[in-house]
C-alpha cells in the first residue's frame, strides 16, 4: 500500500504568499481626488487645487504600491483642472463687467 504525501497547509494570515503581498483596495487619495473634483466643479472652484494635488499624489502612490484607483485619480485631476479653468473664466467675466449686479426690480 502506498501513501501519497498530504497537501501543504494553506498559508496563515500574515504570512507572505508566493506572489507577494499586494495592497488590497482603492487608494483613498484617489477617491478624495474624485470627490473634491466633483464638488469643485459643481459649486466651489478653489477646491480644484485640492483635486489636482490629491490626483497627482494618488497617481504616484498607485504607481509604486500597485493599488487600484488609477482612473479615479485621473478623473479627479481632470475635474480639478476643468474647475479651475471655469473659475478663471468666471473671474475674467465678472472683472470685465460681463455681469451687472444692479439688484433693481424694474
């Protein structure tokens, strides 16, 4: 009667596997970059600066750690740029007198 060797035990929690430990989940900076980009586009243009900074930091972090969320970081970065462009256009239009704030009812 011949016996085969038993299979090796499954890896325990905290032990590295053969492929190495991969970071799990999406980068929080990428998520916040997207959120601040959307908010800056909708109502508060200066938040676009935060979206741009967080987007760049998230892209660098994702490139080194291998986390997910590269698309979120890129979208937040682009939305931040668009929000800042809209803010500059608004400032130019208001400064040139394109809007008049008469507050008259007639």
